């Protein structure tokens, strides 16, 4: 499949996900017929009919023979495929994309000194900053105590799919979390992305995880900004938390992620206890820590070149991990 067929790939993927009944089509046959269906979602001619365009023109779009439909046609296709606002914007980007460029290597992502100081100084909320593709750039002690994957140098997208501990911590929430983190990464990457780091990351995960491969092929686009998460913590038990994911001004794609509990709730008490245990442990270890920051601070670098090559380390859990939208909740922190 050539690079120029991205629009067609997306249309086919979304067409397969639309139930005929959701758009008023008899599931046993095509529009106005009683024939047997041979496709999991909509047929090409059904999408064309719903969008008000000819079947021949829609076929050209799917086969990559026409890469630049008008905005009106794109909106009509989005309605036919039941796309939400984010997915519609993504489709517009595909339809208007410029000639694809060669993959480029990004500069390493860095967190501003003021924001880093803010994150490391917080003891009442679990806080960390994640990069464009789910790399944890800085995390405070409570964030790492809450989830060992929320540590500097960990990639949350990788951990979501490759580390069994993530599934254990989130239990039956994991499928929803996995869907959310993949859709969030697609939203941040955008339709024209040719980032070499992302391509390596996606390539590795596609080989090592069938579940990731299936979700990436869906082309879901869904950014995350806030939500809830239930974690099973080995020290303080189950915690029902809220998370917020805030865009960092002037840092393309970076997000400040905060996990907090409702004041006065059992979760708030448990989080306060975890904070006490985590910072008390850090204080005891401080003399042995070169920079005194403990886990998640300056000294927590796992040796990962954030923004460079994907280093998965000696085992499947190394260099991988989730946090909000990976961070887990509704895709909690991606």
C-alpha cells in the first residue's frame, strides 16, 4: 500500500466499523434489497448513497485515485460513517494532505524548568508530564508510587500493550484504556505525521501485540482531557481517582497529567497514605541517591532517549508504560 492511499485506508477501516442498523439499513441486505451481506460493516455503494455521491466516485476515493475531495464531500462522508468531531477533523486532514515527506527525527523533548519544579514539588497529587507519543518526561514521587509505569523514561503506549502488570492493575478496564491510548496518540500525531520515532514505535508494537495492531488499524481519533480511573494498588487497595490532562503552552504535544481524589473520600485518604509512605521512603533513600530526587525525579532516568530511538530494554516492561490516557482511566492520560 502506497503512502498516497492513507485516505482510502481510513475510509475502508471506518466503513467496516459502522453497523448497517446504525444508519437505517437492513442488516440482512443492502439498501432497499434483501440480499445477503458479505462485509462486516457498510458496503461501498451504501456509503456512497448515504453521502450523496456516486458509487464510482467513492470507489476512486477508497482506491486512492482521488486524494482531494471537496470539504462538502468530506463532511458528507463523515456523516455517513458516523464520525465524531475529532474523527471528522482527522478525515479533513487526510483529504487535504500535502505530498508526504520523508520521516524526520525529532529533537529530544524537554520539560521547562518551572513546570518540572512544579511537578516535583507536589505531594498532594500524582503529577507527571508526558510527551507527544506517551513518553513520561518528568514525574513526581507520588505518581511513580501510584503506578510504577508513571516514571521518567517510560513510554506509556508501549507499557499498555507489552507489560502484563498494566492489565493486572486495571483489570476489566484494560480494553477501554487500550482503545483510549491508541486513539489519543493518533489524535496528537495528526493525519500527516511522518515522525521516524512514531513509525518505529508503531512498527514494534504492531509486531509484538496483535491487540495493538487491530486497534491501530481502526483509525480511531479521540483526544483525552479528563476522566476517571480505578486502580488496584498493592499497598493501599482500590482507588477511585479523577485525572486531568492539560496542554502545556509552547510545548507541542506535551501534557501535564494530574491524578487526584474527591476531598473527604476513601480514595483521598488512601492517596494521602500512599503519599506519606512514598515520600517517607524517598527521604530514607535520599543519602544514597546522587541527586536526592528519588523515583520520578531527576535521578529516575531509565536510560531512554526520549524522542529518539525506541529502547525497550532487557524485558517487555522496560521502557514502556501507561499513564493517563495511557495513564489509564478512559484511556486515562494519553
